C-alpha cells in the first residue's frame, strides 16, 4: 500500500471558497469530494446540518483537504507552502494572485499571507543554489538583497549574487 501525506488545512467556515480560489490560481489543479455536517455531533461542531465539513482539492499533483473547523485555530507563518518559480513572470503571477486580499504586513523575503491566512513562499527555482554557494560573500550579498524585498526579484538577486 502506497502511503502519502495530505495536508489538512483548518478553516473557520470557508474551506470550499478557499479550495475554489486555490484551484483557480494553480494550473493542473482540481476540486475533489465534499463532505457535509450532519445533526450527529452538532453539540461539538456547531455547524448547520448540510453545510460543508470538508473539501478535497489538488494543487499541482499535491492532495489537500480543507476542514471547516470553526474559529478555534488560525494559520500562522510557522507553516508555509513554497512555490518554486521558473522566471519573474511566474513569481509575479503567483504573488499577485495569492496576495490579493491578503495581509500586506505579512509580506517579506518572498513570503506572503493570503486572504485565508495561509502563508506562501514565492521563490525562484534554484534559489537554494545561491544560498549554498561555496563563496560566502556571494551568499551574503544575495541574502542581504533578499532581506530588502517583499516580492523577490530574480534579476536583483542575481546582480547582488554576482556583485554587480
């Protein structure tokens, strides 16, 4: 039996809205099954029977489940999803779409928080190679440049890395 991990995201009451938003942002994505609350357990869950309990969705081949768990727990930056991008237009696309309606105060160094409170890292593919370069001066310049940015700028990071 194959074992896979599936992130379970706890939303207040908008898991289906979030899943529809995310599947509109990411190509090769799809909505999955929806389960609904019943009268059973209503004293614990407090939701109307028939309202959405969970929604399954897939983003770029990664399966997720969203749960309408209520206001008890909130997302934090302690967990984020990284989107490795091939070029600046891809960074711009994901940054613009995911930051729309999100928290502008939670934007730094390629990280953003979307309108649902989920944190994302929108980064250039290969960024780790710069950070792991054997030349500590190159790494320091690229890192210093990154700390000055909200949305990452690949050309600026490369110029800093190259010492230009």
